[in-house]
């Protein structure tokens, strides 16, 4: 039995100028411990909405179904409690935080998670040492740490910064929402490597992507096709190849 992440019949809506708009319509998904899964799906199918709902963004109202993570009712927890449990979301559009220093922001986040895990907090020196090892690994300039969070970062720099956060926070479960978009070929490899290097029995991930190429590097355990607020098909790496070759129509027809 999977007692890591189990989502059943999840329904969620958003307020669209006073009218509720249903986006997730009975979504079922299981990610076992230690596995990396991918979600592909047409624009507007609800992939980012799923990631926001799992991370606890408040604009979305869950109207049905459940999401259990490590035996806990994930949806009942505050966003910071979810983070403390080990859930991490890399945003499709990383938020800019003017006036907030990137290194301070990261250290605060890392220490909050360490406190929750009853680990010793990192002091300034320990943090810098740890973060410099990661920026080097990700081929990021240390200059990015001195700047305000994401302010003036290029598209690719923002995505690398998300991977930096992920590697520093060491989540149990990471959701990467199109972290590959806007990356040049070398950066794509670095991001994939960032994910692969965390692979292990204590790390699972959900990779949302439009590009089969990323999955060539990451080699997910399963690939799910999402459309109209549901998972409509699941399979192995061959699903991504079939999508690349033939598009979504074959799957959409099967559920029409
Ligand atoms: N605040 C909002 N108000 C109105 N509609 C919204 C809002 N947020 C999301 N939606 C709608 O919900 C649907 C799903 O959006 P979502 O961002 O989850 O799609 P997606 O699968 O991530 O798409 P993409 O591949 O383009 O990133 C879209 O039709 C979108 O316009
Ligand atoms: Mg999206």
C-alpha cells in the first residue's frame, strides 16, 4: 500500500470574479516513497492548480476529495506545516521579493525547516558554506545570493534559484512546476542533475513539464497525462514519447 502521497477524487475551485470556477475535477494520483513521477498535459488543464493546492495556496477552495501525505491530512495543514513535513513547491512563475535578500530568505527558510525537524540551525558561516557548495554545483554565481529574491533574475536564473532552494531544503516531496521552461540546454541538464542527485528512498518528486527532453534526463518512474482537471492516463516513459510524437488527442478522445 502507498502511504506516502495519495490523492483521491480531489476537486478544487477558484473564485473567478465572483463566480466559482471548478479546476480540479476528481483527480486521483499516488506517488510512492522514493519515486519520481511526471505530469504532462495541455495548457490550462490544472497542473499548476494541483501544485498550489498541494502546497496550500489559499486562493483555491478544495470542494471534494482528499490528499494524504505520510498518513496526515495534507489539506488540513497550514502551508508552513506542509513545508515542515517536507513538501516543497518550485513555482512555474517564481515570485519576486523586492527588498528581501536572497541569502537571508533562504537561510530563514532552511532554518525553519531544520527547527521543525529538530535539527540544529545553521549559523551564518555554516549556511554560507552549505549554500556556496550548492551554487557551485548549479553553476550559479554567488552574486545571486546578494541580490533580492528573484528581482531582475533572468527566466533561467529564477529556475536555478528554485532548484537551489530545493537542494538546500532537502524536501521529502518536491513539486517542480515547469522548472525546465526557459532554460538553455546546459541549464536543463543542471536542473535535471539537481533532481537526480536527490534521488533516493527518502525523496519523491512530481515533475510538471511540457518537454519530453527533460524526462530523457530525469527518467521518471511514471508519467501521468492530465486534462480537464483529472489524470486521464498513466504509464511509463513511453507515454512521454507518445505525447511528443502524437500529441494529446489520442488520450483526450479516449475519455471524451
Ligand atoms: N485566479 C484565477 N481566475 C480564473 N481562472 C483561473 C485562475 N487561476 C487559474 N485559472 C484557470 O484555471 C485553469 C487551470 O490553470 P492552471 O494554471 O492550473 O493550468 P496549467 O495546467 O498549469 O496550464 P499551463 O500548462 O499553461 O501552465 C486555466 O483555465 C486558468 O485560466
Ligand atoms: Mg501551469
